[in-house]
């Protein structure tokens, strides 16, 4: 579990092309890849995010959440007794992606909890500003999570072969 100061793991990922078959037609010239700022801006601006977790029996579970991009990382919450919360308690591995298939940003990684304190207050302020006055209150029945990414992917649907990018953390 995290201390009061979350990690800042998303600051400078290494940019590469995703592994894929030549059948996709991806241009492996690295000059056309998306910049990390492009992905960060979309994460900050998005309203809804899809979160994929895994049930204890291995079946996937996907649900939308609200969240915020703060201090170069993504944060969200869910009820501890929700399916997401129970899945994350058993297995913190996660996939998070934007709603859009036109401007794609997908993260693979794990989550760590953060707790009440100064950082929670900053999280609540940013969350309240983003979600029209809805301010989270710290409750023991909720889990508050930071994404610790391993990989991220991004591309523009309109220019997939040129824009497909992978970031390694």
C-alpha cells in the first residue's frame, strides 16, 4: 500500500512501436510516433475511463470509472465491495483505456492504494473541479488507487499505420 505521497512513475516513458504483424501495415519508421504529451493530454481531458480487472476465477470484468490525471499519474476510486474493488484486492493488475476508438490511449499495469491525507485532499480538489462539483470524501468503504503503468499504447484511428505508439515505463 502506498504512503501519503504517491509515486510519479509516468514522467518519462520510452517511446517505441508496438509489436505486431506486418499485416497491420504499421510504418516502423519511428519519426511518426505520437508524443507522450499527446497521451497525457487525452488522459487529463477525458471524462470516462474503462477499467478492466480480473475476477479470481480468471474471467475479465470491465466497467467505466471517473478519474483524474494528477502529478503525471492516473487516479480513481471504487467501492471495496464492488466487483472492481474485490478484483483489485485479489489481483492489482489492470488495464485502463479511454472511451474513444478514434484517439486511443491504453495503459497496462497495476494499481496501488493511496490513503487519506494531504494527497487525498489534492485528489478531491481536482476531482471536484473536473466533475462539476462532485467532491469525493474519504471513506473506508472505498479504495483509492493510483495506476502504476508498465506499458501504454496510443494511436489515431484515422492514421493507425503511422501513429501506432507504445510507451514503456
